[in-house]
C-alpha cells in the first residue's frame, strides 16, 4: 500500500505555478472548484475535532472529521486530474505558459519584436567565446598578451578643429634678446577646451597656427609663445579645471569622470591623465597659494583648527588656517602640531583656536574660540551647579 502512495506536491512545487499565493491544498482546491462544508476547515482544526471526539465521544465531531477527510480527498483528486490535463494539453491551452518558453500573446508587431529579441539572445549565449574561431598562443605569447591587457592603454584620436587662430611668431631671443626672423616653416597645435558661461559649458576645438622664428647668431628656433605653452598638452585650462572640480568638489571617482567626459562632451581620456592633471594644477596654483598665505599672515586674527579624516582606511589630519576671507588647508599623517608652528612661525597677531595643547608653544597672542569657551563654561556649570 505504501509503495502506491504519491506525493502530489512534488509534481507542483517548482514545476507548476497556479495563480494562488501558496501550494496549500485548500487554496489550490478552491481555485479548481473544490468546496469544504465547514467554514473552519483546516489541518490544524481537524486535530481539534479529533481531540474532542476522543475526549467526549461525541458523534457530531466524528461526522465532521469524516466529511472533512472526504472533501480533502475530492480536492486532491480534482487537483490530480488538473495536473494530468496540463501535462497532456498544455501546449494547446492559451492559459498555460512554460517558464522556459512562455507563450507570446502579442500582435504582429509584437511577434516581430519577440523574434528579433530571440536572435539577440541566440548570439548572447554564455558559450559565445568558446564557439568563436581563434588561434592558440604559446605560454610566452599569452603572458605578453596578459601584460598588455593589465596595462592601461588609450589611443587618442586628433579631433577636427572648428576654429583656427593664427598666432604671431616670437620676436626676441631668450638668450641674447636679439631680434628673431620668421621662416616659412609653420607649427600647429590643436587644443580641446570648454567654454564656460553662466548658463553652462560647451566644447571647443581650436587649432593654433604660427610661424617658427629663428635667430642665426644663436642658431636657435623658437615656437610661437602660445603653441610653446601648450606643448605636450592637448587640452585647455578650462577643461582641466572642470575635471579637477568634479574630483575635488564633487568627489567623483576617476572612472566616473572619464565616463562623464565621454557621455557629455565625447572626449576620451584615461584615468592616469586625470592624476597628471592633479599634479599640474597643484603646480599651476602654487603662486596663488603663496598669495593666500601672505594675506592670511597679514591679518590681525587667524583662526586655526584640525580634524581627522579617513583616506582609504588610514587616518590623517587636515589643518585649516583662515582670516575669515582666505583659507589654506594642510594635510598631515599625525596630529603633531609642527605644521602649525611652521605656518605661524613669524606671525605676530592673535591666534584663535580650541586650545589644543599643540598650539601652546606658538609664539603669539592666543584666544580661545568662543564656541569652545561656551562649551567649557557649560561643562563646568553641569559639574558644579551650585
């Protein structure tokens, strides 16, 4: 008898999905048309009925149990018949879909779209690389190819200029200040830049053309000043400034910046290029930084503070010095105050700080920050309220 028992749920779970919330026999049976006479019919309730029958020997509970079991059997029979019908006629029934090959209830245009999508799936299968024709490489060639793949490569395509500017030749020799003579040989350089306006920015590609100047006495040739300044740099200052802004202010990763440049301006750059531009800008604005420092040190009052930051899992400290208008930042690996002593070595005004002990030996008048002073007064008040 046990060998003839079949778990019908094993033919449903993961194979047939009825439009109900579970594979419970009650839900499946009600969906297929089965009914239970008692409103509280359930497996758990049947245990209660059996207990009451055993306890009180009341034939009413016995009849309820018999009716419940009979109705369960009818529901199971109905479900089994439906599974047999599905297995035999599913291909021809519009209300049955297969998970791997669903029916396409669509118009003629929809069918055409489905057909095109099937073609895309056909050529996007997981074993595509295996089916391609390829030539085998020996171990040395494989290692060389791997090294090439690991290295960041970028081939720059020189764009077509939308504006041409002719620049004057250099006039005087740098060495002896002699007058230079222009020769027929010309030099040109294409610069890709951004034109920044109040309402946005747009790309501009400019070609600079100028004649080479030559001084026979020194036997030296000189490029036009603008072209010489752009040597080795195919991008303009405004474009580089836009990229540095994305990195420093918006804190975007290099990968996102390169992707944005391609999407917005159709300009391709490598991540290594952005790193070199960071160094270029630091060098370019070194003079501006010196002017800021001079203005701060001339101020009668300087505010100083330091805070901890985390860079790639390592703690560093950022020091800020300001007169309320100009600001200078410095980064150190520790909280040692040598950077503050170096910056304020010749300062004679008033230093306002949180009275961190690192500022104690700075040789100038010091005042405590009002925010920290009020905080200390409040702390003392809470400690000694009377």
